[in-house]
C-alpha cells in the first residue's frame, strides 16, 4: 500500500491483468484494471 496526500493505493500485478485499487480522501474506492503487458 502507498499513501499520498490522503489517497491510498493497492496494486496487484498478475500475468494478464494488473488491478489497481485506490481509496480517495473521502473514503470512496476507485477500481481500475489494465493489461499487465503492452500488446504491441
């Protein structure tokens, strides 16, 4: 976990996808999923 300016971040890099979870200063969670590798 990393905390910056009231935000908290968790990152889980898997073989196909990387999951990113962020907790905003107001407590709301933001979730994003991206490819772990560049498809090019």
